[in-house]
C-alpha cells in the first residue's frame, strides 16, 4: 500500500513537471512570436517614414493637398492634419509628417490583427499562467482594441492623423522590449541591460503612446468651438453623432488611466530594479 502511495505521488509530481513544461514552452513561443510580429511592424513603420525623403515630389504635393482640404473641412477638427503639423515644424520634417498621415494605410490591418491576439494575455492572467494583474491587463488590452477597432477603423480623421504613427511606434518599441524580456526570463536568461530598458523606457513610451491614443480619439470628435466657417450650430453637429459623447468620455478618461498604468510601472520598476548593488553593476530581477 505504501509502495503504491509512493508510486502515485511520484506520478503526480512527474505530471506536474510535464504540465509546467508545456505551459512554459507555450509562453516562450507566444512571447517570441509576439516580439517578432511587433518587430516586423516597427521595421515597416521605420521604412515607411524614411521613404518620404525619396518619394516623388508629386506624392508629397498630393499629401499636402489632401491635408489642406481636411484642415478646411468645417465639420472635422483641423488640429491634427499634416498641414497643421507642417506649419508648426521645420521644413526638413515635412516628409516625415506626410508619411505619418498615411501610416494607417501602410500597417493598419496588420496592427489590428496583431493587437487582437493580445486578448490571449487576458486569458493567461485569468488562468494564472502569468503573474500579471488581471485588472491592469484588461485595461491595457481593452484600450488598444478600442483604438484599432472602434476608432481608427471607422474614422478618416484617425486614419489620417499623424499621431497614429507615433502611437504605433510607441506600441512597437514597447512590445519588442517587453516580449523579448519575458521570453528570455522564461528561459531563465537574465540580461541586466534589457531589464533596465524594460523598466525605464516607459517613462517616455507611455506618455507618447497614451497621449497619441487620446488625441487620435479626440481628432474624431465634432468641432467644439464655433467658427465663421461652421455650417451649423455646434450642438446640432454633436447631436447628429451620439457616439461622439462616448468618445469624449473615453478621451477624458484616458488621462486617469494613464496615471494608473504609469504609477503601476513605477512601482514595478522599484520592485524589479531595486537599488544597484556594489558599484551599480548588478540588477535585481524577478
């Protein structure tokens, strides 16, 4: 009887080891593939941006003309068009601005597909496969899905907004760092400089990403201030788009959410990095 009990215990332990290995292999594969997917998006975005410097002149003029027409449209906000950005920025940056306004056409579909797969991260947190907070994970994934499916997919103002490009750039850099860090950690590979980047770059990437998200959303709202060119009263234009009130509510709620996530990352940074050891060369890792 005792022998049978010991045998059953050994089989259970072996079963747990096998199960753990399967989960670990799955998570490594998920993180590696996600890292590669976002690296591909980042590469395409970079190429698309710099190609503006060798595009034919006619392409740039066409982008400028479309931008001016959008800026003159009295029923759409005019603060987030390439024409406005080009007016504010030095001339050598104009090709980048023009290219940024066509970033959705370049990678919009791929970003939607790749970002949708992030729903698996909610499942991972629900099942306890990872230590991430379920509430924080849901907040992060939901905010991006709202952007790619609910905003950019439906409104031309969002598709042509140059800040869509800065949003995707911030997402791509963040995810390449994050997924590569997770994959290496799962393989028990601790790289101090990557850990430092993982828990430091968010100081810039979070405000750039979340700020771009918020103003991409804001650009889809009807005019807020009446001008001489306004064809109808402001309230009438808002009442024609009931969903605009939802987008305005989301825009206003974006900033408290950024504050929550920003503070979460600051706490994580203190927890993971801690203080440098002797001479500041070793980092604490989870």
